[in-house]
C-alpha cells in the first residue's frame, strides 16, 4: 500500500526552506562566520567544565549563571536577559510569544530573510516597509507603516544583513516611540559597529536587542544567542520556550567564553580593520561598487550592461568566483539587491585570494 502523505499546515504550503549552499571550497566567505576558531584556552576550559557535569541531570532551566555573567558584562540585571540556541531561536521564541494568527510583524526590506521566514512559520503575517536607496531605515516611513498596519513586532536589523547598514540610535528610539508593540533590533553583528541600541533597553520602553555568540564570539557551531529586554518580556519568553532547551555544554560555553573577552575584542578590532582594507581594495576595483558596512561582511554591486536582465553580470561573477574556489553569497537576483554579492571578511590570505579571483573574473562576466 502506498502510504498517504500528510500535507503540512495550509499556510506553510508556499514556504521555501533556508537556502545558503554549503559547498566544499578552499575560500568560504558566504555565511559571515568568524575566520578564527575560539582561543585554545577557551576550548580547554570549556571541556574541563563539561567533564565535571552530572550528565544524568537536566540543565539549569533558567540558565541563571550564564544570565548573571552576561548581565554583569552588559551592565544589565539577569532578569532582562533571555538565552536560546542561537539568536534565531530567540527570534522564534519572540514571535511564538507575540506573533501568531491575526497578528502582524513589520520588516524593512532588503533585510535578513529569516525574519520573515520565522514570522510565517509562526503564522504571523508580514508587512513590508522599504529602506532608502542607501539601505537605511527612514523613521518617518517606519512611522507611517506602523500607523497603517499596527504590527505587534517591528523587526530592525543593525547592522543590517545583507547590506551592512547600521541604524542610528535616534532612529531606533523614534521607531520604538511610534510602534504599538515591540521593536526588536537584531544586532547579530552589533560588536563590529560603532553604535548599538543596547543602552536604550529599559523597563518602560518596548525594545528588545538580540545578539549572538555565532559571529563575534567565533562560536557558530555552539548555537548560542540571547536578547536584552524588559523583564516583563523575558518572563513571557520563559513561559513559551521549551523547558531545558539550553544544554549544559551550551550554557557553559557561554560563561567560559566571557573569560576570554580580551582575545575576542582583539579579533573584532582586527576584523573591523581588515574590513576597511578589503573595502579599499574593492573601491579600487573597476566595475564593482561597495556599500559602507558596520558588520564583518561587505555588500558589493556589479552593474549590468545595457539591455541585460538585472543581476546578469553579478550572477555570472558568482559562478566565475566559484570556479576559482571562492564562495560568496549570491543576492544578484533578489528584489532590491539586483546585481549584489555579499562577501564575509575572512583571513588576510582569504580576502587576498578573493580580490585576485574577483579581478580575474570581472572581464569574463562582461562578454562571456
Ligand atoms: C547570522 C545571523 C544571525 C545568527 O543566528 P544564530 O542563530 O545566532 O547563529 C541572526 N541574525 C542575523 C541578521 C544574522 O545575520
């Protein structure tokens, strides 16, 4: 008998999965990971800590130690911190708690595709605002959008993925003042930028700042993220998230990493300086334009020739780079990002290899 295949929920029918190809190449600059592994001292201390744990017991459900130490570092009480398996799970928990059928979330495109993806999975309708040509959020446009659509959550992303654009704290403050519900600022790349909305978090402001260990702390494999939010928000999130969702090794990784703050800060500073150098190389390359970035990646655009469909040359360029063993992220045919590729800041050798490959490939995309 042929088994009957159950269809997923009706509103999931049109959903596409998350697409970021994981190809085997020697220069992988497509997912904004840190090019550096965590310090060896971190790995030793973390493994020692894990060895001492009674593995037959459930983890601390409230992740008390991790939240206390993170809070101390951020100058926030632990009651304002919620941790989960990557910042994507933080966002999912926020939308499970405050989104759902009959509710709306507002995003400003182009932005991180997972924001609307997670919204749809939680049954939340997505309303779309436009960014300016320089990809910044216009507080007045945001005000008009929230007045017209009454979203429970406004999602900002600063610096914005994939454009690199940081939001001014004044803009975040203005959006939070205009929004009828929560304003969530995804600061996955916050430490690479010269501004943050973290200081704006307060009990009487409906603002949530989301951060992750994946990029800045070189711990993408570990899956640990958190948010800083008013206590009343954290209390609700705790009710919705699965009990014992954060494993002991993950919690320990979070606390042990904080002892290596100096090493981490040095990596961030190095990557910011290397981003500046790489941006300079791209600016000096004819046929590409590069956008200002406050993150550990750069967005570049390759204009098409007359009569060519949008994204033709950048799409070819992505293929020609791959042929040279360099993988970047292809946004060439995304609405509002036509002709764009995103490159993660890697090691100096990786970045040089990328620039050499780019300069060799560019003539090939003009007239293949
Ligand atoms: C990489 C990234 C994340 C990170 O997700 P994790 O689940 O913490 O690995 C979140 N938001 C944005 C905008 C990102 O680019």
